[in-house]
C-alpha cells in the first residue's frame, strides 16, 4: 500500500526537474526540436523545447538511461 502524501518518483540520475503542476495553464506558442548526430548516426529521439506565452522554454528529452526529462 502506498501513501498518497509520498513525493512522486524521480530519476536517480537526473533528479527532479521541477513540478509538473507549474506547466498547467501555460499557453503553448512555439515548438522547437533538435536532432543530435554523432558522425553519420542520428540519435533515436530529438530534444524538444516547448515555448509558452510567457517566453519560457521547457525542455523535453531523454536521458542516457532512457528516462524522460522535462524541465
């Protein structure tokens, strides 16, 4: 049985990148993406930045251990 007051799990490598609740209510106005290349090989997933109406960027990417990084 889990306690609802427990903190949400966080990545052991990257830690917590902020509170997801802080993203609620923002208006998305732009999306920017970047593929990373190593020689002739492209990384499997891009890094993506969500730009809101306050001109703040939120980066979405994957860590080296394939965890989702949002922050």
